[in-house]
C-alpha cells in the first residue's frame, strides 16, 4: 500500500491550498484518514482526521480554516486550507489506517506548504 500526497506549494498569507492524498495497492478497507504536519524544529502534530463514518476532528489552531474530506471510491483524502498564515508552514503528511490482511497505518511522503507573510 502506498499513499501519494500532492498539492503543496508556496502561497501568500491569507491564501488557500488544497492537499490530496491517494491510497493505492492491496486495500480491503480504510478506517480513519488524516493529515499531520511538522514545522522546522517542532514535533509532528495532528492537523485533522476523518473516520470511515465521516466524523472529523481538527487541531484547535486550524478549526474554522481547514476542512478535511474523503472520497471512498477513490481512496483519497483531501485537506482544504483557507486563510493560511505563516505559522501553517510545514511539511504535511497524510496517513491512513488500511486493512489489507490486517490493519496497518501508512504514511505518505510529505508535501511542503510554505506561507509567506
């Protein structure tokens, strides 16, 4: 199973970006999918998560600005990021709890988001 993330880039403060992450390989089902991020010199943190039942949860720092969604037919998770600020600059990693023969958590390769002031 592989997770391929894309959509990062450079954006000015106040702008928007949309990240996507597609899972491929031997997949029976996917439980939760989510996004984490890691800024330089800081630990990795949870940004948003969405369950198989479409329940969502967000870090306080992104509530009201970011929206996570998923397309189960495409095994893809999205992160719509609005009102970006320089503190959102980080490498964003997608993750998914995937069942092939057993459940295993997979991580994408990371996509860099840079927000300029």
